[in-house]
C-alpha cells in the first residue's frame, strides 16, 4: 500500500507540474478530435487534462485508505 501511495503521489507531482503542462499544451494542436462518438471525446479529454484524472485517483486512494482504517475495530 505504501508503494502505491508513493507512486500516486509522484504521478501527482509530475502531472500537475508546470513543465508537464508546457509539454502537453505544445502537443494539443496535434490532436484531431473525431466528429462523433462519446468515447472518443472522453479519450481526448483524458489526454488533454491528465492532472484531473491523477488528482481524482489520489483522492479516491486516500479515501479508500481512510475508510479501511476506520472500519477496523480498535
């Protein structure tokens, strides 16, 4: 569990950092979103904003850890 927490925190630091955003914003103009299809639009949204996804994963992980620790009787 500790290694997973470390990995998620490192990903959070890297994907929300300024350098990563500079690279991603430079690559956005190469994306060609399809005209139709919800799944393709969701895929483009995840490629354009990975910081939102990693922050969601980090918060879900720590909420899961909190719920797991609180459910054990003392």
